[in-house]
């Protein structure tokens, strides 16, 4: 299964990629912002999107809404990985259709657990 | 045309006196000549007028003057103490404004060579860059260790050594997890930089409310650098020759 990691911070993408590798994924692509991510999602099929929230020019929440509004992409599982931990943020993401939500900092176990809850055992 | 009074001698008649004189004249008296004060008002030769004596009551005027005098006395005694108090308070407020201006000048003196806000933002930016570079180095090294672990796993048979390699791999995961800090500290520092920028704008706005040039006359704030005798200690700094900083290569060159 191919996973798209979206974060404007290259170091963070690298960390997530390494943790995903450690928990058993090898097909991982990266995008530095929502616009790039959306283009990649429209080019090829991804089984999961793991995205940061606070990015420019398109935020993680906007990316999620774009995905949910697109008939071809709207079934793509989406996990938000962010430092935003206020209730209203989590609620807004849930209302927009996020499948799970991870607050930074996180560990490999949490990441594995959330991925399993979204896509099932792997 | 004058009126003779006991106190004042000859004077011009008041309108009230003329009206009183008119009322005193019987209507239809048939007199060919006006009498009393009416005669005074009439445009007739002075030689035909008889002098008239009028009594004037000065009591209301004297009473009003006495009241004014009493008010003035009260003002000079009782109200004066209130005015003194107000003057003391104005002097106090003025002192506080001057002290506030001095504090504002210490924060952002127009003639200061160091811009403290900018300096603080730059220092924090440098912290983010340095920790980011360090984090990337840690990740690169950890990735190399990870590769070695994979090679060893492939070579080693099951047993103690293989088990230790697995332990190493767990440590590798923990290093990756710990590197999360970089993203969060970066975001927190960005918030602090924004807060600094906000404070800087407010100070700038407050100085704009006053005459900005006034601040130039205020004493310069002391430098932020730590001291060792006469030498300033600046701590970590970017290599900026304009600011007198030199690189390790320059230092090596100095030592030949």
C-alpha cells in the first residue's frame, strides 16, 4: 500500500517516513504542502494520507476537504498528524471527515495503532 | 443737561429717571412747557431747565460686592488647598510619564546600535536553524545505523547477537521518535518570534503617540552583552565581519 506523507517541514517528513519504515511500510511518498499532495493524489492511487495541519498555501484541513469533495478521492483514508490539540480543531477535522488524529509528539506505537484503526491490520 | 445729587453733584440723568419724570406729568394737563426731568430730556435750551435732586440706592451693588469678596476669600482659603493637591497629582503624573518614556527608550532607543527585538528574533531563528541541522544529522546517522542493522540481521543466525541487533533497532526507533521535538520547538519558537514582533509594533506605536524625537534625548540603554573586565562577551553569533565576528578559518590564520 502506498502512503503519502504531507508536511511542510522536511525533517518531520523524514521522521514519519522512518517510523513508517520501521513499522513495516516501504512504499512512501512525500509532499511539502496541500497543493502538491492533491496533485500527487490525482496522479496515482494512495492507500493512506498522513498529513500535517499547519501548512501553506493549502492547510491539512483544506486538503482533507478537497479530498472529501472529490468523487475519485473521497474514500482515501486520512490521518491528521499535528501539534494542534484544541478541541475545536479536532472537532473541525472530524466534521471534515478525518479518519484519525495524532497529536505531536508521537511515537511509532501510536502511529501503528492509528493506522491499524483506519486501514485494518497490515 | 445734568442732574444735581447730594453726593455726586451734576451728572447726566438715567433713563429710569427720565421715565419716572414722564410718568409724573399729568396727561392732558395742557401745559405748554414740559416740567421736571421730562424737560431735561426735551431738546430745549439749557437756560430754561431747573436743577433736580435724585436719591440713588446703592445697597444692592454693595451687597453684590460683599458677596464677591466672600467668594474670593473662600477660594483663597478652602479651594486653594484643592488646587495645591491637583498640582501635586499633575506633577506625579508627569513624573510617571517621563519614567515610562525612559523605559520605552530603553526598549527601543532611536539612536541605539542594537535593535533588541530584531536581535532576539535573530537569536531564536538561529536556535531553530541549529537544532534543525543537528536533528537532520542525527536522523542521517540513525538511518546509517538502521542500514547496518539490516545487514547484520541478514548475516547473523538466531541467537544472542541477533537479539542484540534487534535491541539496537528498538533504540533506532526511539531516536526517530525523539526527533519529533524539532518540529514542536520550531513551532513554539515561531510563536515567540511572532509575540516579539507584536510587542515591537506596540512599542513603536506608543513611541509614535509621543514625539519620537524626544526619545533621542534620553539616555542610551546599557548593552546586553555580558562583561569580562572591559571586554564584551556576546555568546554564539553568526559570522558577520561587519559586526566584528570572524570565522574559525580567520582565527586559524591569526595563529599562523
